[in-house]
C-alpha cells in the first residue's frame, strides 16, 4: 500500500543519504557510495529496491532476490539483511511520524498567525495593550517551539538510522557478491 506523503519525505531523506559519494567510482569493495535506486518501497511486506537495470527484494524472512532469482545466503548475511530491512522500516515509520507532526506544527503556526491578527484587533480595546498581546503570543509560540524541538529529535533519529542503513548497505555489498556486482548498489 502506498503512503504518498510519508514516502515523499522518505524519498528526500533516502536520496540525500544515498547520494553521498555517488560521484566517485572505485572498486566495488571501497568506501564509495554509489547507490542509485529508482524507487524503494515495501510491497506486501517485502522491501523492493528498483533500479533501471535490476530489482532487489528482501523479504520479511530475510530472503534475498535479485531480478526474481533467489540468492543463497548464510546466517551472517541473513543477519545483515534483517538489519537492513528493519532499519529501512524504522526510517519509513519515523518519516511518517515526522510528516504528521510537521503538519500539526504547520497548523499550529497558522493558528498562531490568526491569533496574532486577533490580538492586533484587541488592541483597539481599552483594557488590552501591546504587553498583553506580546504575552499571549509568546505563550502560544512557546508551545509551537516545543513541538518543533520534538520534531527535530525525531529527525535526528532518522539521521542516525540512515547512517546505520548506509553502513549495513556497504556490509551487504561486501558480504554478498551478487549485490556487490550490481552497478549502483
């Protein structure tokens, strides 16, 4: 099932994360980061990574398929596949949460703007002055800042997970020759 809005945020995160080192081309076992997927998504519980030349699938049971052909993996490789799958799953969940919370912050910001206009209108009243307006807006903006700080912490979690995913991706390339042989994986 497609989740358009969270996937847009996720696509931005993943594209930035996977573009690091994309300009250099060394041996397949160096630290270059040449991953360039056309799309990455979960389809019926399977992580599907599509490139213009290949498709990699990692099932929930840590089975690996390249272009529909099952790749034999050992216990250590399955551990890496499991970690990769879970890291990507975690990133997708965090991205969905960030999208929801970001929308809430946007609405709260719009409400703050409307409130500021209402406060400006209250200035016409005799018992309401600029200090009252400042206090009222400051209280509401403090809540907005708290929401933004929570969102920032979740974004930091995504960054950490993305770093984990990148490291695991490199280990997979080195550990599973079939993945290491794929151009741009």
